């Protein structure tokens, strides 16, 4: 694992994709021969060998096939339209049931944050998937720093609304700003990441610069982009897709092949980059991270709480 305490990446810091792949194949080999824990990712370690055996998608695939409706509903729209968004400076309002509320700049947010390399399988509700090498730090690190008050049960997030550079917010596709939320125990899980980069490069605008959420056992729309507000609350927050169509999108949005979307099956997925005729893969419960997160939902009816 790599820890970096700076607030940004220089060109000299960037690892070429070929080197990144080689390093990950090496780590995967160690994991297969010695045990999963050698990767040193708290909570993620047990799943790491399976994930690292999957070849990550290319940087081009990751950054040109996106859902980011603020920039358009087409998969290519974000890459075409997001370049004008300014992400420096950037401020995140953190409030609600926290000990130290306030407006935090990126320097404050990243101060002392242990930046890690993590390869996560990323699954979209539309039945496509990628494997993405993220750079980021655990959300729990930030929440610990601002101090979670005892009454907090949920974490709510909001995305920036910038009509001058986001053509999508002028359309009534969703109610803006984009909102998401997690239960506090989900937010504190070691797998839950605030991502700042991809392939050791600063995260591009179309992928959620400068700060986005990554929750690998949930469908991709839970991983809110370009965060400007984080609020700790004692009640379940509203989430954009659930507000838009509660019959299709639940609050939890866990990857569950046994719960179909009303308009398509979730039992299989198509890996982006494999070609149109590539064999579909069976969808794994909790996207393959069940060992790490299934206990969060013990006793819950996962078809009711979808």
C-alpha cells in the first residue's frame, strides 16, 4: 500500500498504466500464494486477490464511458462537456451532527489523509461493469476528523450545481442537486472510499473531480461525484434516483442479482472493453464484497430494502 500526504499529484508522481498493471499482477500473485491479507487494505484485503486477478479497464475506457447527468445523459457526454468545470479551489460544506462543522477546502480535507491504491470492481445498474484502479482515502478518516456526534445515523451527500458549465442541470432529468446517502455503518466501512484519482492521476472532471464517493458493493449511482456538501443526520436522507422513481431505485441499492430492475435483469453483466459480443458474466452478490459487508444487512429483507 502507498501512503501520500500531499494535496496533489505531479507528473513525476504518475505511474504509467503498464507499470500499474505489472505492480497489481505482482501483488495479486503474492495474494494467491501467501494470503489475502498481504495487500494491507483493512476490510478489503480478503477480496483483493479475486479483484486484482481481473485486468483493470484502460484509462481511456474509464474516462470516456460515464454516467454524470449534470453533463448529459449520453455515456460520452461527460467527457465531452466536463472540461470547463473548475475544480480548484473547491470547498466541501460539512455539517449536521458533527463536532467540527465548516467549509473545508481540499487542502484541509486531504491534510494527513492516507492516500491508497485500490482496485475495485465497479458495477452499474444498467448491467455494465468496469474494474477501476482508484486512488483515495477511507471516508471514515474524514468523518473521524470532523467528529461524528452520537445521534448521527446517516451521511448525506450533494453534488455541485453549476449551470454555466453543466448543461444537464438545465433539463428536468432529475431534481438538482444530485443527492445520495449512506447509513453511518456503511459510510464507516473500510471499503468506502473518497476517491481523488485514477491510475495515480488526478481524477478527471467526468469521473467526479476533485472528490467523489466510491462504494464498491453498491451500484455505481450511489458513488456520488464532485461532492460539495456532506451532512450527518439522524434520519434517512433523500437520494436522487429514489426521489425520481422509488419503484426502481431503493435507498440501499446494493448489488443483488436476485433483485431485478423492473426494466432489465441484474443477474448478469457486460464488462466494458470486452466488445459487444463478449460473454456476459454472472453478477456476484454485493458485487463480490459479501465477506466484507454482508453482516451490515444481517436480518434484513434485501428484496424489500433494495
